[in-house]
C-alpha cells in the first residue's frame, strides 16, 4: 500500500490456532496477554486451570 509520500507500511503476522497451544504457555510471566484465553488453549478446560482463574 503506497501513499503520496512514497512510504510503504507492512504488517507481518502468523496465524496461531489457540486450541493447539498448551495451556502452560498462558502461565508464562512474559506472555501477559494470554491468561484470558486459557480456556481456549489445549487443556484449558481442565478443572485445575479453571479453578486457578475462579
């Protein structure tokens, strides 16, 4: 996408299937955005995980 000034902006992304990611990843302190998605992660519907957030 070009604008009048000749600048170009690109966004690179990667699709991640949350149901294929282990729930332990959500508890990594470096990934602060994942805990709300823990029920969607692989193993996130298990009782110990849901009690942690409850």
